[in-house]
C-alpha cells in the first residue's frame, strides 16, 4: 500500500480550490491577477485559478503548449502533495516514512519541472523544497544559498532532518 493511500485526489483538489478561493477573497492584489480571462498560462483546479506560469519565460525558453500542459500538471501534483502534507500531523504522520517520502517526491517533481522548462536539472536551483508544509529548515538562509550546493537542514525537520522517526 502507498504511503499516500488515505488521501483521495478529488478531495485534495477540492481542498486546494477552497483554500485558494479564501486566499483570493482575502488578498485583493492576488485576486486582481486572477480576474483576467484565464489563459494557457493559468493553473486551474476545480475552476479556481491556483497559479500562473510566466509567459515571458515560456517564450524565452520556447516552451510548447504540450510542455506548458505538463508544467501545469506538475504544479497541480506539487499542490496536491503540499495539501497532503498540510493535512498531516508531523507528530503523528500517516506512516513512519510519510514526510521523508513526500520530500523525495517533491524533489522528483522539481527535477521534472526543470526538464519541462528546458533548464538543466540541478538540485541547487530547486525552490519548493524549503516551502513545503512542516519543513522547519530556515527559509531565508536557504533562499540566500539558492544556486549553490549548500543548504541548511534542521536536524529535527520532519522532511529533511536526520532525526526522522
């Protein structure tokens, strides 16, 4: 059985859409970005825009429509993964390996995103690993190290630390 077995993808998508709808109601600046007529660059879950891919980067990298669709699917997978993590308690995870396995899956998703964007696959340029729910690794310190091989990992981080239960 998968470590993600208790999560239903349909319910995860509903939960993500509900959370994004709340966010859009609370933040007018973000809401204005999504009030535009949806384009091929919008990431949409259950009719709710949850993200937006950079049109200028897509043009610069010569990203085809099929690659854009793959990127949107990868972002949705990342959002579903984050939602599973957010709904789980690090003190009482669904399984002993749940959070470390989520971290590995997120790393795989980031490599696939880099590939679809036509970037070289480089873990030093991953951006989502430290933004994952329940990650306790220092955000600003790691943002400053973006593009280098150096990361600051907290030993007690449920996703990345050495003291994983």
